[in-house]
C-alpha cells in the first residue's frame, strides 16, 4: 500500500464488486460479535462495526443493482435510494436508521450517551437481519 502524504490529495476508491462489499460487511459484523463477547471492547466500538456492516451491505445491493450511491454513512438515505429504485426492504430492518449515529459519533473518544448491552444486542440483531436480507436478495437475482 502506498503511503499517504499530507501534501497529496487522497485518492477515492472506486467500487469493486458487490461480493467485496459483502465480505467487508461480514468482517465488520464479525468484529461486532467478537466485541460483544469481550469486556475490553467498548460498546461504542461494537456498535460502530454494526453500522459499518449495515452500510456496506446496503451499498453492496446498490452496486449489484448498478445504482449510484453517495459517500454517506446515513443509512436512511441509503434506504431511500433503494426504495426509489423499487427495492423494498423487509419490515424487520426498517429501523436501521438508529444505527446511523454510530458511524461517526462512536468512532472517537468524547461525550456520548451511554450505550448499554441492550443497545449492542439490538444493533447486532439489526445488522444480522440486514446481512441475511442482502445475501438472499443478491442470490435471488
């Protein structure tokens, strides 16, 4: 990997394949599962990885369907794009917008509302449902 210099503009990544995005989503999900079981891992970081898993899974579907998407962490924005393209999401994953704040607000130290184990379990459950839906959606087509 090349070294990024502060004097050089960052290069934008181009989307690869939906499978690559799913692989990264599954890796983030696994990190969240491991974080839940390890008392040394902050709940904030565990929830960060659930948000990342969901974001990457949704972007995998968008890429699979050849739908452009913005560089965003806003899961509700991604849902809107999917729905406008005629892709309906199952009711059990429509609450994923609650994960959006975990993308930025939990990735660095600082003031944050306490995240409980219940929050972690809810985030992991939502991410798991999204990953299942994503894999089923892509396999059906």
